[in-house]
């Protein structure tokens, strides 16, 4: 818009991932806001997007969804300025979000630099745990942990990383960790090395993965991107699939200069981003590929 002001506009909506309408609204709002945070921006306004099956569900369900979304917007200091609703056979909810950023501070997926470290701010596993919940297998504790994580804003992580030499960033959502990382690597002429021992997982994720409770999206992600990934022999099949597990409202994947990585991690932990971890680094080899050990 001007030399020191740019707009970020994004939109995201989906079908329910939990049974509780209020918490679904919270998760959908947190998820929609994440794209602005991932680009280094500050979300300012939002508009609701609603598809609702009138006659099949009481309007109280819709009211609670909207309330949940509004609570997250207030937490983010974002103003709800309107929205649009349609009648549909399938319930859907999300938001269009507008944010502000300085043009010189816009973060994209495509500026990896040799030697940079990769920091992941939330653990993986929401896809497999949500599948276990649908199957009536997940424990209440594990299900609640996944819901809390999905409803958690990436605001704090975005605020902290703004003070450090971050070169690229994305949020980890439907394509899974490896799918989104592949987007970052593609076309750069660089490679990435990941250390699975440092990748945080939600409690129960590996257990339910061993039961085969992965959503269909995990296998689609693997089919699409596994050609770019080299797995070490020590990485078992369940962990491989968890790295492709589609996430809902996942964390930020931050590419930061190596000299500042430990300081950024320490700052994130101090601000309450408790499961942030340095999970790998950008390397010269394997070019255009991801090495997972």
C-alpha cells in the first residue's frame, strides 16, 4: 500500500474436526489466523465464512461455533467485521483474515539459506489423533491435548521470531511436515536434513499410528512428496507416516540463521511455546531433497 505498509489477505475454512461446536470455532479461527502469522504479519480484521445445514442442526450449534471463533479473534486482538453464510448439506466454518506487515519483513516459504536451522513450534500428530477420536479409541487425555494444541494461536511464536534473522516460514497444516517442507525446498538448489529424535510428537500419536489410524490425507501426502525424501534405515514406518500426517492448525516451521537459532529457541520457550524444537538444518546436499535420519 505504501513504502512501509503491505496487506496480507488469506482465507481458510473446513468441516468440523471435533464434536464440540465452541471448540471447533476456536480451532477454525486459530487455523485461519496462522497464515498471517507465518508471513510475519499482524492480523487485524476477519470475516466469517459459514455453510450450515438448516433443518438438520439447531441454530444453537452455529451460535456456539461463532462464539468460539470470536473468542480466538479477541485473544488475537482481531476485529470481526462481518461475514457470509449459505445453506449447505455439510457444516463448514472458517474466516477470511486481513493483516498488516512491513514490505521488507514479509516472510515466504522460498528464502532458505545454507546453514539455516529449522525450528518447529508445535508437536505433530493431530491428524492421527483426530482419527483415533472418531474411531472411539483415543483416550480423553490425548484427545484433549490435541484439541488444546489446535486451538492455540501461533501469535506468540510470530511475535518472538520477529526479533530474529528469520529467512523463511510456513505453518504446518494439511500437507504435513514433509509436504510443507518440500514446498520450501523445491527450486532452491539446497537440501534439508531432519533429525527425527528432535521432532516433537503429541502424546498418543505414535501409539495410534502403530494401530494404523492415519487419515487418508497422510497417504496422499506421502504419495505426492515421498519422491523428494530420503529416509534413514533407523526411521520406522510409523514415524515416516507421522511426518506426512495432515495437521489442523499446526505450528510454525521457522527457518532462521544458525547463529541465532539457540537464542530464538530459548526466547520461544521462555514465552510459553513449550514444545518448540530445532529439528534440522538447510544443507548443500542432498540438493532439492529432504534427508530424514
